[in-house]
């Protein structure tokens, strides 16, 4: 945009009070405002949600993009019963979370609820605890625009090696 495309209205002291600009520039500014409005504020984490069987959990990735940890937020829900085929390590983690009070029974909603924020080694571990079965966390956690963690650039990147 050339400087001459913008005109200014000034007050009696010569101070610029208004700008007059072409409509295409105005439309670009409005689009930019909408983009900024739908972006997480600086310092805040982008929240991802995972819903299954009438329960919902929220959290955010933390750490490196290639291998992020995942923090499940207080108030998130987890299913009551894991599937019979759930790996033993997931069963053990769920039992530990129940015994130490991190997961509490919510009889009204027929689920467990996280009593505090909890950091997992991966988004998949967090999803497995929430769902009670094995899940690829990079594929099931969605941000408010509907993008998965993988689509948002998280997860291991395959390097092409020269042969």
C-alpha cells in the first residue's frame, strides 16, 4: 500500500484524528482483527478438547513440538470403566489416580473428574486415561478450530534419510 493511498483528518492543532483508507485495506484489517480475536492470548495455552461417550476433557500440550507432554485440566472428565483390553500400565495409572484423589467420582454425570491439573508424558497417555482405552492423542485432541494436535504441528517428524 502506497503512503498516498491513506489520507488523514486532523484537528485544529494539526493532530491526526482519523485515517481515510481504501476499502480493500479496511477489509484486510477487519480480517486480521478476526484472526487475532480467535487466537490464544500471549502467555496462555491453546486449549484442546477430547470428547467420548458423553464425557469431555480439556488440556494443552507442553514442552517440545516433536514430543510434547500433555496437561489435562482440573474439571476434565474420564470414563468410569476402561475396556477389558486396556494395557496394564494404563490400568495402573488409573488406579493410582483414584487412590491419590486426582480422579474423583462424579455420580451425577456417571464419570470420574480430575480434581487438579495433571501432566502426562504424552497426549496419548492422557487420552487413554480419559477414554479408558488406547487412543492416538495426536489425533483425538482438537483445538477450537477443529484441528488435531498433529494438524497443529505436534508429534514426531519423520526425517528423510539419504541412502
